[in-house]
C-alpha cells in the first residue's frame, strides 16, 4: 500500500491541511482497471470512512498474503474534507462551502474550491471507475443503496447490481446534481456509483458490513481482484427501483415525528408508520401512513418536522405483469 | 403595503411568516427586489428597509414630486431561520438558500420558501438581489450580471454603481435565484457591496440612490421636475477576473486598495507569521486592474485567495450617451 498526500496546504495555525490517498497497485504489469473510492466530502458522514477503513484493512491483508491477486489498481481517499470531518459538519467550516456542490467547472479560488477541483481532477486522471460514498444527512436514515441518474443507468446498473445493496434507485436528473462529483465524472464517461447509507454523524456497522462485502465483490467482478476472498458471503440481488416505483410521504403538520416503523421492514399501503405530535398541547396531529406496499428504505430520524418535511420513502413492490 | 406570502407553523412555536412589500399599479413595468438570502448580509436588509420607507412616503405624498408608475415588490427576508441565528445559513439543514432555487411547492422548509419567492417574482420584468461579499471578503460596490447582453448592460448602467461584472457560468449557478430569474425571463441584477455581518452606511446610501435611479430610468417611478440620470459603468466579462493567492500561510494585512485601480506590482498586503510576527511575504498585484474583492479575515492558508482584480484589458465602458 502506498500512502500519498494528495493535496496539502500550510496553515497559519501550524498543522497543515492534508488530504491523504492510499493506493494498492497491480501486482505486475499494467492494471486491468483502476477503481477509486472517495468518502467524507461531507464532514458529517462517517459511514464512508468506516467502509474505507474496512477496505484498506482487507486489501492490505490480501496484499501481504496473496499479492498476485491484485490485477488492477485501487485508490482510496477516505477523508476528502478533513476540516469538516474534524468539526462534524456537512460543510467546509471556515467558508460554509459544500464540496459536493463545487465539482466540475466551478469558478472561484477559495481553499474549498481549490480542493474540490484538485480532487475532481485527480480522480479523473487516475480512475476508470469511481465509488463516491455518502451517508444520509442528519435528518433521514437510509438503507444501503446506490443512486443512479436515469441518463447513466445503462452503464451503471450492471455495476451497481454487483454491490448487493438493498436498493438501486434510478431517479430523474435534477439541477442539484449538476455540481456533484458523481454527475460530473459520469458526464466525462468515468462510471461513478454514488452510495447513500445510514444517517449523518452515526455508523451503522451492519450496513457497512454489507457494503464492504459488496465493494469486494465489485472489485472481483471488475477483475481487479483475481479471486474472491472466501469470507465474503453471498447476498441477494438488490431491488432495482425506477422513478415511478418510489413513493414518499411527507408531514402534513409541523410537530414532533415519532416513528412506529423500522427501516427495512415491508409495509402495506396505509399502514401506520408513525405519528406527528404537538407536544405542547399533547395532541396527535396526524397518523402517518405508508404511501404504498413495499420496502421502507428511507425513514425520518430527526423528530422536529415542518409541514412538507419528508418522512419516509417506500420502494414499491412491482405489480405482476398481466 | 406589507403582504404575507408564506405562513408555515413551526414544530414548537409561533408560525414562520414571510412578507413582501408591494406598491404601484399593475400592468406597467415591474421590479422585484430581494435581500436576506443569507442571514448575515446586513447591507441588503438595511437598504430594503430604507427603500420601503421611501416608497411608502412616495405613496402617501410625503416625497413630493414622485409618483409610482410600475409595480415594485420588496422581499426583505428570505432565509428567516438563518436570520434568527445571524448565520448565513440555517444550521438545521445546512442549506445555502441561493443553491436551492427554484425549490418545490410542497417540500422541506427551505425549498418551500425558495419556491414561494419564485412564484411571487416570476411575473416581474426586472429582479434586483442585494448582496455583500462572501464570508471573510469585502466587495467594492458593483453589479453582477448573468448573460450580460447589451440591453442588460444598459439597464445595469442606471443602477449607478461604477463596476459591472459578468457572473461566470457554472453547474451550481442554475440553483441560484438570479439564474432562475434569467431562465424565466426576468433581467436579474445582483448588487454587491461590503461584507457580511457589517452594516456600511455609505454603501447603503449608494445602493439606495442607484435603485431609485434605476426605477426612474425604467418607468417604475417618475418625478415631475427632475429627470433620472444616466451613469457610466465599466464592464468586465468573466475572463477579466484575476484571483490573487498567497504563497505563505499566516496573517494577511491588506492595504487600503479595495475599489481602486492598482498597477501591476502594487502591494495589496502582506502575510506575517502568526506566532512571531515576521513578514513572510508581500502580496503584489500580478497585473494592472480594479480591486473588486479583498480579504477581510486575516488568517490565510498557503495559496489562499486574498483578492480579485478585474483586468483592465477586458474592460468596456458604458457611457451615458452610449
């Protein structure tokens, strides 16, 4: 494993600002493919850091015991936004900048803009495939899933299926994606899978276990690892959902949301999954019901809600074709 | 006249109410003025308030000679929750309002607020956004223009600020209010002066005078004796921008050059060591140009942006008789 300081800036206080990359080169000759993993673009998302830790640990062990297995090259940038990760904030703290809204051609020259630009350019140069790992925000909890913008689904879906996440969600394009790492790399024909899992500022070890197994399977499928480690269990194929196959429910009232459901459970249409309460007056404002039959893959974690706040998403069961 | 445009119950307290002020007859030219997109941009808030008082006085006959001819709307506060904290963004969702347009009719609070502003301004001919420099920077008073064709530059000239500057296209621009206005047919103008957290009375006077002149020039306001004045403006396209970066990390001491033209090699400031005070570096202008932005916060990293020059070779003058 080669440790490289990818980017560095001297700081006025003393300790420099460094972004570190770990590289596992091919054992011999030209790599069959180069895969990069990046996490921590948002400083309140730690699931990806844990996943990177698991990958580095496992790949290092493989390299030490069976170096010939490495046919391709793996790059891992576990902590892409160290100032924000150290503060536990989504945004780059000194500037309030979102690194994942500055990718692609972005004007300006602030330190976060420079860092985003350099990470983007580096990934562009050293990757044939990228996995960008995110947790959800502080408000929602997500089953492990890969999100794919519709226009890239033909190329990305076969790759996503190898990862054995619970859900692969193919969704429409929206303006908010235009400045993200995933969208801009995919536009440059560098296939990029975007993972969403868990919730902000927390780690769900079970979710990361599944993702870890999925990422090792992906490396094997791409020929980067010549053999699959024996301790990687088999897993069911992800449920693939298209735009009309995701139903969501939002709060109709402002208040305190108390869930009565569990993430990952199967729900029936109109089944009660929680309540919105008025804790000041002690009344139930609303019974929250599932918007359809299927798998509950997004659930509100932060209880304070305004009317309109997203509470749950369900991956709808497909109706049998008649 | 103060009108409620959004009323949303909050989970545990009084409702969140957004207002606009509106004057004048319908059917003629129409102008929307928005301030308070971020919760720390004081100049815009103060200008909006002063302008509202002026227009109320015109309406009630206290400002003799003036008459309101078109429809004028002012939206003093957009990111209400951020204003409650004095931060640029609402910490609850870490969302920059000016990266959330056009929002959605029913959705998260910030999205709903953005959508409300879009709906209430969509029919206007012109839109003015009151801004300051970014966090840690001070802007010399200037106008930012999107898609600055000749017609727009002529409109901008009547705003009375000495400098016009093209906003570079970028993927995230599409989420800004100005770009959304541009896409639905308004002429958007961003007036930037000063810095966050600080009220600058002279800049406030300048902006107020410029907006009143704009209204008179473009048929929104008339005066029975005095004519509006056409003013000169130097315009710089997006290629004119010359960022100035430090070489060393330390404390930046700026020279009083903001809003002036500096020669190539002129001193813009110096970087001193935080712990020992020694001068590490003198920062010089790499080219002749107008200093439109200068660093305010002294702590700087290596390669930190401390100023933006507008290169004179890309300048075009717009004279009153042009």
